[in-house]
C-alpha cells in the first residue's frame, strides 16, 4: 500500500533538493548541470565586475527571460506562470545558502569529488521529479519543459533530455564568448554526462516515487495555481 505524500511538501523538498544538488555539482569543478550552466557562466562573468551578483541572482534573472520565451512559444500567458518566477527567486536564495554551506565540505581527493558530484546529480533528479508531482508552480525551467512538451505532445522525459542538451550547448557558447574560444568555464565533461542521462534519471526517480507514494493535496490551494 502506497503512503501519502503531500504535494505541498513535494514543492518544498523539490526546492531544497535541487539547490543542494546544484551546489554539490559545482563544488568538484567537473561542470555544473547543463540546465543551470548558462546562469552559472553569467554569474562568473558579471561577478568579476559586480561581486554582489550571486549564482542565485543569475538564476532568477535568466528564468525571467525564459518565462517570456515560453509565453511567446505557447502564445498565451497565465497568471499562474508568475508564481514560477516567485519560485525561481525563492530557489535563488536557497541556492546561495547551499553554495555557502557546501563550500565548507572537504573535497581534497578525486574519490570525494566524484562521490559528491554523483550525489548532486541524484539530488537534482529527485528534486525535479518532486516538482512534477506538485500543483505549486515549479521553477521556470521545469514549467517550460512541462508546458511546451504538453502542447506539442512530446513525452516529457524525452523533451527534457533535448532541452538539457540545448542548455549545454548554450553554456558552451557563452563560455567561449565571455572567456575566449576553447575555454570551458562551468561546462565540462560532467556537464555532458549529466545532459545525456538526466532525463532518464528523472524518469527513474518519478517511477520510484509513484510506486511508493500517493501524491495528495494537503492544503486545498490547487485552485489558486
């Protein structure tokens, strides 16, 4: 018998898991997740001049741009989409906190670096899978995948893989533009591996959750989203 998992809790844990996962992936310097690579590279470049511009700030700035692009692609805009930007801002603050906490984690040898990078990928996958099981607006990244794949009838995990690969390519281009041709900042071999397996990993996490839990609303706020 499946246990009850409240969708509101899925939202909160999704935010924490994704932010913590990104922080763990950034620390070993194997390359961040392809989804956040453009924001991370933007952060690296702008923070050279404006030190206050954090990774979290870069995240919700780019997600605001992606939200506009999504509305143009869908040719519609719902008020609920604005909640995704609110989620992006909350996530940005949590991410900056996680980056600070993980900065104290020792990673002096290769074994630890690989372990933490793998842990980061798994945490991100679990977090995104949780976002797919809540009515509360997820980050714009996940909302874009969910809405556009639904509109064009593409299986969501396949669309997610394609989206991840495109984000990875954008990250490479930005790295070359900002830091010079052939210079990879934020996008490295770990990013490529993540781009190839992330969609499948999210699918496995979703299946695992659905087999063991029944997602139900606990607060009755679905009508507002």
